[in-house]
C-alpha cells in the first residue's frame, strides 16, 4: 500500500502532545486587538493553546497520519 500524504495545511496548524492529544491555537487573535476591541485579560487567554475536542480528533488524525506514535 502506498504511503499516505499529510495535509500540509493541517500539519502547520496542529501539534501532537506527548500524551497523544492534539493542540491548536485559539481563534480570534488575528486582527482588531487594540483600541478597546479586546481587553487585556481576553488577550492573555487567547495566547494559550487549546486542545482539539474529542469529536474532531479522528478527522484531524487522518489529516496528519505520521504525527502519532501509533501510526
């Protein structure tokens, strides 16, 4: 069977943790960050990485097959 191709866009957006969970960046941090649009506490929260929800895990796992230890 031929090798599977990794979707490069997904590989750049998602990272796999040591325990096998998938990290993603927080949404809403691309623009409109000044002049009172987003307060400082909100900006601090957006800095942190989030985890992918379990319902989306399998779909993303298919996009980046070689990032997992078991694959």
